[in-house]
C-alpha cells in the first residue's frame, strides 16, 4: 500500500515512565484507557467496533510513529492484550523497540531544471515530492544530468535491463511506475497484468541506488500506481521514517521522489520527446536510456531526528509445543496529524489499519478462551512503520521472538472490508502457499470461494507486512473480504472499494463510520482467519509455498530435517 507519543527517549521523565510501564505494567482497569465497553470472548461486531472507534479516534492523533499518538496507541494495544489474557511476547516485555530515523523535508524545496530553451522550477506537493533516506540534514545536487530509464528495471531472468550500457554515478534517473508491459497491456512481458516486485516504487529506488544514481524520480500515473496524486502528496508530506542507515547495509539514494504527470510531460517536451510515445518505447525489448537534455539542481534541507518506535508483541504460549509458533500480525501506525493543514488534519486510519489491529485482538480473545488450548504458541504482533516501507515487520523478521524455522505460518490483517457479507474472499497473491489449503474448506463452510485480488496490477502483495516474512521464506497469508457482496453483488463490492480508494485512503476521511459500516461480513472474515490459525496452532504440519513460488527455496532450506506430515 504503497506510504506513515511522545517517545520514551524524548525526555528523561518520559524515559523513566516507559521503563516503569514496560517492567511492571499497570492492570488494564487502572489505565487511562480502561474500557467502559464490556467485551465478550467471542468474535463480535460490537467488540470490534469499540476497538476500531478507540484506535481511530482523534485522541490517538492518527497514530504516527514517534508522536503522542504512538504512546497512546501502543499502551492501548498492550492494555487490551493484558485484558484478553496474553503474556508479554518479547521476553518479559510487551514491546520491541525499533530504532528509526525521522526525516521531514522542507516543503519549500523546489527542483530546478535547466533545459536548452528554458529553466523551470517544480514545487513540492504540486509538481513533485522529494525526500532523502541518507540521514543527512542537507542534500545538494548541482547540475545532475537527467536520463529517462524506462521502468528502471534490471531483471536478468526476464532478459531486461533498462540501465544497460551506462555509468550512472551522479545522474538523475526518471522512470515509470509499474512493470514493463503494463501501460501497453502486453501480457507477454513480466507477469502480465499482475505486478511483480520490479513494479513497486520501493524496488525502483533501491535499484537506482545500487546503480549509483544521485537522484531518482518516478513519473506518477493513477493507473500504474493504483492511487492518485493526492495519495502521493499526503504520504510524502511531513515526517518520513526509516531504519537508521547504519543498520541497513543496502545503498541509499541522496534524493528520491515523484513528479506529476503534468510536470513529466513538460520535462519530456523540453527534450523534444512526447510522453505518450515514451510509454510505448519503454515497453519494447531492447529499450535504451534516453537523455532528457536537462540538468537537475536542488538544495534539500530536512529535519533529521533519531527516535525509537515500538512493535507490540503478545503471546499465548502453546500447551505442548510452545517452541513453535503461529503469528497474527497487523500494523498499528498511520499518517498522523498534519500540522498547518486547515480543516480536518488528523489522518485517523480507521480502515487502514485500526481494523487490522482490532482484528488480531478479537482473534486473540477467541483463541485464549478456546478449548482445547492451542498446542503451538500464538504470537499477536502489532507492528510499527508499515506506512514508511514495512519497517517494523522488517525489524521483527531480523530480530524474531521465535526462530523463523519455528514459525509455522503468518496471517496478516491489513485494511479489512467493512462493506458487508460476501460470497467470496480475496487472497492477495492467490496461489502462493499451502496456507490457502487450510483457508479454502473453511471458506466453503461459509458458502464462499477464494480468488485473487481483482487489481493484480496494483502490487498489493508487496505493500503489506507479510512480504518481509515471505522474503525470508516463512509462508504468509494475506486475505480479506470479497467483492461479490450479498447486497449488490460485484458491482457494489467494486464500487465500495473504488470510493474508499478515491475518497478515504490515506486521507483524513478514513474514519470510523457506524452509519455505513457493515460489520457482519467483517466478523465472518475474522472467523475464517481465526479458523486458519486454530488449525495451524492445533496441528503439527509445516505449510510451504507452492511449487514455482520464488520464496519456496528459502522455506525448503529452513525446513531441512523437519518431517512435514501430509495435510
């Protein structure tokens, strides 16, 4: 999808408070967040609504990492885990600290572009957004040659290299979002309509950094990105978060960002090029980089602060095989409070992702009270910094509370459907792992079928926290409500998704709405996901990726020597 407390390290008093609460947390009834609502142990719409309403309230200020909203959020999640009866999941702590660098670009920054016939300036938010992952408070680029590199992809197995034949040190690369083949509907290129990781903006910046570029700019288009310019602007405005550069060995760009389609059209025209024709040329095998006859300069000033955020970890220890685990996961963070904006400036993130956090808490409550108790341990993990590039889950995968080869599977909940009951269920990345073999009969018991996401071109598989586990080889399931609604069919389901994407996603209107939310379908979705974890935690199977999946080799390696009973 694709980009979003007063920290205990911010002041000595806060540090003392954090240590005191972590070491000896107060009972839930004594905290400021003690619920007036009486919770049941069943998966229940009223319980779910209460959790979402609280997490998405203005009091939590949009749940930005490193803010007062973080402090309130992680304490509330911890309190709910205590109420339910979980145990601290990171040793004797409920929290796992994640070091982060907060970088806030000066939005007065302009990109200065010199071309043969004229100079131009691109304004932040209107024409472009820009930032740095370098951790430096000032990045200067003076007269960097700009080159169009198609889709910015180097994929040897696809026999495709947009960077071939040039030295890229010090240059600014300009590229399209999504995969080769997408904009010309060529199903023979890459994975057809389904986006691969090469299509994600994160990959494109990573590859440009590996090539030694000074800066990289992605040309925005709504179809290719799967969201409008407002989402880009909102996601890149204000504080941006990253793992500290010292903790990440991968190269980083001094400057990276997006330019609007209108700005790109003028840039290309200044080089005597037509943007529409450039899309066609970039989709042909053998594409060669094209100089834009332009030089980029900028003086990017940023406020850089080293902070810490926190994952929240609770565990239900297994009754017989406590050293093995199943993980339920959701990200708690969102885009926070945008200072300086008029009107509603709190990005509450009700669907994205207060629903996911409420979902894992509801499942935890049911699992704690089930009979018989789970044989494997069940971890309930609320991660930070998803909106900033899946950083909280990345940190957890490199510092897991259970060894990765002891994790039977991961179930990720991110942005649940609140559109009502459905005849189907969407599995993002459908056809990936044997976890689907568990889900399928459970869905059938509700009269539902499984299918892939309709917008496979949007790359949702790479935009949520399960992806970090997948890259490490651990089978992960990301499933959500379907499109074929009992009330209104697929037209109503698609319309609901489109309205959310257009009007609420990563905007201040993503708020809890009891008047329009239909939680009967949400409850059914949670019952299915609970069923998957219940079966996995109550059995001894070790699901794997399906044959042909790129993550299977890593799973095979970690599973050497384990007996995998037949399903």
